[in-house]
């Protein structure tokens, strides 16, 4: 088989990609048999190419699967952890806007009793 290109794979359907993985795995097993029986050097060199092609196809399948999951969970309140944005640990653990602005009863009473003073300054 010729070298598999990622941009060509992205246009194919899931069924086509699954079939291509099976063909590549079958080809790889034949090449492994040739390796054991002492096949031609060109066949032995092709093993790495076929393995990388399998990896490319599986990567595209995984990308499409994750894209579909992202679309499914887009409007949901809770998402699986692997689909959430990574950010940094500090940003993930930071307080939300409502948690930051929350006031205790005592604080609310104080703010009501002693509002911030505003002064008009002469220019």
C-alpha cells in the first residue's frame, strides 16, 4: 500500500477507516511472516511504514470520536474530565465569580449600615 496521508483520511467515513485499519493489520502480519522466513529487505523496511500508517488511521479515528463527543457535551453542564479545558491547576481551582462576590450576613449588614463615602472635590 502507498503511504497513508492524514488529510485524505479525514474525508473518509468511520466504516472506511475501520476497513483500512484491518487491511493494514493484515498486511503487517504478512510482512512479519516474511520477516521470520527471511524475506526480501524491501519487505522488512516496509514494516515501519505500515505500522506508522496504522497509527495515523487510528489517530484520525480517535480525533473524529473526540470531536463528536465535544459536540455532544457542548451545551451540557457537566463534561467528562478529558474533554474539559486543561488550563493550569491554579486556574482550575480558583473561585468562581459568584463565590468571589458572596458575602456573609455580617458583611452584608456592615456594608448596608456604612456605605462607601463619596466626596465631591473642588477643581
